[in-house]
C-alpha cells in the first residue's frame, strides 16, 4: 500500500521536515506548518491550510479541483489503423480502476481533487504509484505536499517523503508530480506563498469585521473624564497588573459590549464620556476593499469573478454561461488537465506498454460541448460529410449504439469528387474511360 494509509497519523503526529531556508518553492520552509504560517504586513500569519479559512480561497480551489475530479478518466490503446480502443480489465490490471477506484480507500474523484488542491495551495501535488511484480501500475495514493519533495543527489532524481516519522526515498518513476510555475523545474512555486500578503489582508478584514460587530458595530475610542484622575482612579480603571477589577469602569465596559448587549443602554460612571476616534468602516471603504480582495485572489487562480458569485466584474470570454464555461475550461482547467495527462502517460506505464500504445485521457466533452441545439447542428454537418457514423454520434452523447449498421459512414448521393466534377471524362486508375452519355435525336427515336 502507498502512503495514504498513514497520512492522518503523519499530519498530526511526528514527521520529519527538510528545511532549506524557507523559499517560496520549498515544501518545508516558513509557510509549511499546519498551525501558524508566515508573517505578513497585515499582521495575520498565512499558511496553506489557514488560507482555506478565507472563503474566496476555498471557492477558487473548489472551482478548479471539482472539474478535474469530475471528468471521466479512461485508459486507451492506439490501434495500427490510427484509431483507438478502450482498454479493458482483461488487457491491463489498472484499466477498470483508474477512473473509479485508484486505491481501496478513495474514489477516483477524491484522489484527483485532493491532488489538485495540493497543487493549487502548495504548488505541488504528489501521487505514489503502486505496482505489481510485473511493474504494472495497480494503485495511486496521494502524498502530503508539505512532507514530500523532489531531490537531485549524486546525479539521481528521486522523491523524499515522510512515513510514520521515517524518511523514505521513492523512485522518480513511481511518483506523479503535478505543478504549475517553477523556478528550477523541479519544485512548483506555492501560490499561497507568493500571494500571502493578499490572502493575509483578506483574513485581516474578516477578523476586523468580526470584531467590529462584536463591539456593537462601533469602532474604538476613549473615555473622557471631566476631572483629573487620581492614582487610585487610574488603578480602578486599568486594574492591577493590567487586569481590571470586576467593578471597574473598564470591566463594566467590557461586560456591556458584544452582540448580546447591542442596542442596550450603556452606563459610564463619574461623568465619563465615550469619544470615537477611529475611522468608521464606511469611511474606510471596508466593503469595497473586501470586494477588491476577492478580485485580487481570483487573479491568483485565474478564475472569472462571476464563477465566485461576485458580480463586480464581467467576463470578456463571450456572452452567456456556455461561452464562459468553455473559456474557463480552456484557459484555467485545461492546463492542469494537460499536466495530469503528461505525468500519468509518462510514468504510469512500463516501457513495453508505452510501445504498445497505452495511454490515459480525460474526457472533456461533457463540459466542453455546447447546448443541445448547437450539438445537433454540429453532428448534422459532420455526419453529412462522412466524418461521424451514427454510432459515433450516439457514443459522444453517451447513448447506446444501433448495431453494425450504425458503424457505416454516409454522404449524400448527389455528391461527387472534385476530379469528377471538373472533368466528365475522369477515370479512376485501372478503370474504363468515362464518357458523356449519347442522347438519341428525334429521327433516331422515330426509326
């Protein structure tokens, strides 16, 4: 079995980390702790896991990871005539499982979505390939991205991970590595690490909004006393060692705050007055700043705002949800699909299987195809030129075929080739000359 059987224990238990100074591309630097994270100017530490607490980050990861986990994934084999055939379980031990159950613990959707989320947050997603004695792939298991990294050492390339607190080296050909941008080609850059300030500002505004409403929807201020405070009065207000007494003005104000006491009368003793000093949220354009942060983080993941339930921006990918989704799949999801296919096709199969034409492919037709009217028009036109057979069209629509008769390709009977259309005497190679038919005149007909 692969790594995942011990993943939860490793996440909360002991496990070695390989500190290399904490660069943006490091899976073990300043940003790689489950609790805490890197310091930011906004004052809120950010890590890959804490970033998910910001709703827009969670939504962005979901928008990309869901399609990657949804698309059907199948194994094919190229045919000598240029076509392809679906590989069955009798032909390969992993053919029936790759798109349904890559391992006994997880569905194919879970495996792909988990790996995609790792690549979107940490910049690197890893899958360990389980093989049988013949070297054939029989399972895929996610590896924790903060405890796995590629290593080049003594001219060799391998992956180092942590299992049950022990460092384990895995051959390069047994680890699927999904990443996007990279500085060195070996380790992907963490999107959260690069944009930690934008994420931190979003988290800071979340905290600011929460404290604002917890404080009766009012900003901070100070207490104005009509006279001069004595030492004893100061102690009563501030309390000894910074702790206000239960009956002190500070403690009274603390008890009168919060949502439970909102809109209730507040009592200030000895003629004290409350003076608001900070800028109100509306003057600080709090709501506008929050919307801006949504757009800022959406740019990190390359997602149209409208797909994040934000109506502040419009798309330039055409009008209508159909064109929007096609543009999103091509621009944002497509490159990740290509990354999965390239890694799987390079490492999943043995050299013998590659020579035999084995490969895997995601089927994007379910989302890329248009509405029913558009599809019907396309099928009609491609069918009219003999491009698609009836069974091929039915297969694309995930409907049952109509038997052998549906495998034929058809063209209209009045169609001729360009050679025949431009030359009435045209003859195929080896055939008899083609001449125009002789039409009898009236005298011949009378005779």
